[in-house]
C-alpha cells in the first residue's frame, strides 16, 4: 500500500513537468492571399469566419448576414486570386476604409 501511495505521489509530482502544452500563435495579419487560397476548404472557411468576425467587431456590428458573408468571401477570394502577395488583412483594411 505504501508503494502505491509513493508511486501515485511521484507520478503527481512529475506529471506537470511531463505534460507541457504547446502554444501556437498565428499572426492573422501576416497571412497572404496566396496562403489563404492554398488552404484546404475547411481551414479557409474557418479563416474567413475569423476575419469576418474581427472586422464586424471593429465596425460595431453584432449581427451576421449569412448571404452578405458568402458574397464577401467570394469577393475577397476573387481579389486574392490577382493579389497573391498581398496580405488578406491589408486588403480587407483597404476595402473597409472605402465604404
């Protein structure tokens, strides 16, 4: 019984040092159009949703217009096709300032 308690205590003491979470940080403002176009469709959808949410929050919008979102995504992807070296973020910034 003492060996079991000792083993459990030792495991508990070592566990925090054995389990280290990896922190992955991605600077969304640095993703280029070429990188966005090369993403698999599910990741591209997640990226579009994040960027849409970010810009909606900046504009103070608290609603989602799904039809407009789909049109905007298509428009951004179309623009990106001819601007692969530009960052998606910079393009969206310019577009939002023109409105």
